[in-house]
C-alpha cells in the first residue's frame, strides 16, 4: 500500500534504504577505481554525501507523492 500525501510508511524507508545501498555501492566502486584502490577519508566523503543525498531525495519524492502515485497532488 502506498503512503498518503505528506506521510511516509515503513515501506518507504525500506525502499529508501535499498536506494541508499545501491547508490553507495555504485559510488564506492567508482571511487575505488578512480583512486586506484586507495581508501581514505578523501575517497569515502563523496560516497557518504551521495548516499545521504540519494536517501533524502527518495524520501522527499515519496513524501510529496500521494497514494495514487501523483506528484504534488493531495488526497481526495
């Protein structure tokens, strides 16, 4: 069941966590290749920023979508 407009449910958070995991993996893998396998604070920072940004973006999208999948439209 989809959540109502301006509300989030547990499914939204679980799906948001999945998005964060995928974003972290993809960004981390890219950083690992770009820095020739060196892992330090400089290479971890973009991964953390991308993960937080993707999670907040996904939850914001779900917060502003009603139960019918319409963006920025309230429930009737």
